[in-house]
């Protein structure tokens, strides 16, 4: 099974991606993870990418796609994959389609999690994160809003600096401009399944599973 998961910031893509990858025994592909692995391994592609990272520049699509191509040749991908966070732009989607065609691979579905903008802002504004193990909590689940600690590792819970309403709205605008066009791109290929992102994690996962 070969999938892409789409959705605005705060809809729960990462959580659902892990559940999908686990249930169907497919590789969960995060380009950030691939990038870090290549750089730490000192590969030729990793060294090229490191130059851009250290200079504060975005790693070019060509390098990212070359890394993905190498990953797809490993046994980890023999059962399929789920792309999480890539492609992000229409240009990346077009290049990724070309790569799949070159490798004689076809996408099965594009899962698009849909949540109202007001709900997204509410969710992210209510989010606090463990500084150590990165577990995410809801501020509304606590009676007090100070000296909060993680129930797993005991570390302090904090709000991310970019989780303010103003920053969230800006991120959503970027998403609309850069990533939302991918939905139409994949709709033309009859691949998109829109999933209602309201409800519990398990309810959303059941909706997704019903389409796979």
C-alpha cells in the first residue's frame, strides 16, 4: 500500500500516520527523519544537504527526492509507504509523481484530513508539550495552568513559541497557498479521500481505515 497523508497544521496527521503505518505494516516516511539519517551517516547526499542546513537554507527538492529514491530501494519499503510531510508544494508533487513513474510505482490513496480553521486554532492554542519526551497534552485537561509536568517522564510541560493564534493563522495561510493545491492535483488522479478530522483519535482512524 502506497499512501500520502495531507491536512493543515493541527489536524493530527502525525498521530494518524503512525497508526496507519503500524496497522498496514508500511514505512512511515518523514523527510525530516531521512534528512537527519543521511547527514549523520555522512553519505554523499547527506554532505550536500548538510551544506544547505548549516547555511540556514532549505534543502533543494532534487536532493530530497534523491534521498527518497534511495530509501525506496531498501527492503523497508517492500510493503509500501506513507508519505507524511512530503510533498508540500505542487512542484514537489509533480516531481514525486515523476519519481514514482520512474520506479514503476503507483499511489493507492491520498488521505486528506479535513478540520475547520476555527477548530484548528482552538486545538493548537490548547496544546502543551513535554520538553523531554515530546508527548502532547491538552491544557484544558488540567485544573491549573502552571507548574505542569509530563505523566511519563516528569519533565516540565510548555507551550511552543509558534503556537500563538497569530502564528497559527500565518501557518494556515501558508498551507492554503502552498499545500492545499495538492488536493486538487491528486483529485484529478482520483486518489483523494477526504476524512472528517473531528472526534477522538480512534474515531478518525476508523474513518481512515474504512477507505483503505
